[in-house]
C-alpha cells in the first residue's frame, strides 16, 4: 500500500488481538492559499520567532511549556511527552457495542480505513468485521493518536473496517440551547404536502462527484482575470436575489413552493407530483385525453 499508515497497533476484543494499520480516509480538497505581501515591494511577509526583550531565537532553543500560573511555566522535552505511557497508544480495546443510530451525528469527527497488518491477522479481522455486520452494531473504544486520546467507533465498510474519531461530550454544545425558541407548532397540511412533493421531486442517489467547491473555482477565475487586467481592480456585481426580504418569505411560502414545482425537475418527478400536487380544474384533468389538439394549439 503506497500510503503511510497513520497508526499501527492492535484491536483487542476480550482475549483476541488483531494487528491492524489505520489510514486516513479523507484528504483536503482544493484550496486557494494566499500569502501576505508587502505591497510597495511585492515581497512576501516573513515571520520570526521572537522573545520579548531578547529578539529572534533559534528553533533548538524552543521547548514546550504549560502555564501553571501567570508567567510561570512547566517546561517539557519532546521525548518526555512521547514517553507518557498509555495503553491505547498501541491497543484499541473494544469495550462497548451499540446500535449505529444511537450515536448522534454531532459526535462524529473524522474517518479512517482499518486493514489487517499482515496475512496472519486476516482471519480474525474478517470474523470481527462480519460479526459487526450481522449484529448491526458499532464497536466503541479509545485510541491515542498524535498527542491525544480519542473515543472511536468501528464499523464494517466493504471488505474492511472504518474507524471514526468521536468528540467527547464536553466538546458538543447542547442543541436545546439553540432550538428552544423555535415554536413546536404543527405545519399547515397543504404547505407540508407541497414541501414533501418538492423533496420527492429532487430525490435521488447520493453522488459526491456532482458537488465541487464553486468558491475555489470562482477565486481561480478572479485570479486569472486579475492577471490579464495587469493590476486593475476587479469587482463583480453581486446578485442579491431575495436577500433582505425575509418578511415576504413567510407570506409567499405557498406561492414559492408552487412555483418551485413548476420548474423543470429531475428524473422521476412526475410520479410524486401526480400524488401530491394541488387539485386542478375538471378541464385540466381532461387535458391528457386531448393531446393532439393541445399540440396543434402550441
């Protein structure tokens, strides 16, 4: 495998230990990176590590320190930090198994691929994978990586396993603090039917290839135009659309939903529309039987 393992160790289930390797399942997307530039000279700004009253210092003079009181630090060597003994640095012990839907989406942080470290580990690895799949459970444990210990979940993924780091309880805000002012009202039945129809009209299988970072594309276009403008300022006119008309959104909700359904839809739109669309006149219902005449009028 070309990629470098992010972590190597073993998964332990009771008395069974399975040597595994963990690889990052994601990567950073395309971004536009800007440097700070000194405008008069066109040269990039540099940063130096400095000490107040001393000036610039060498990197080999820098240590890690923890402030125990104002201006007073405990200094630690890197090898002292690395020598901290924690069993989860080399072993992921599965201590609990839960249904996947018991873990709120807010707790999930980052996914990693898990593979057996060698041929000898494959049999036990496959047994664990299939046991999780059959029971529809997610394994939980704790794992130390890159300077901190994580709560992690383990679940089947194709022929392998996916490990996901989870946030601790104190890292997640309580939702009720943000949602308490939203009224607990039943929506209007007709509005709800129209909204459901619109959702069904746009329903489809998830395809991540459909989405891309349009902001990055726009910045690349701006950079290219700026190059051609040779320093000239470029400000695009922004289409504010419906911004600033929040009040009208509530008043016109029914009209807006109906108008949304009139727009050309995706494949499969006709079935839900026939089921949920608002009642039409008798003449409109008979229209399909007079298709030749309708084409002639068009």
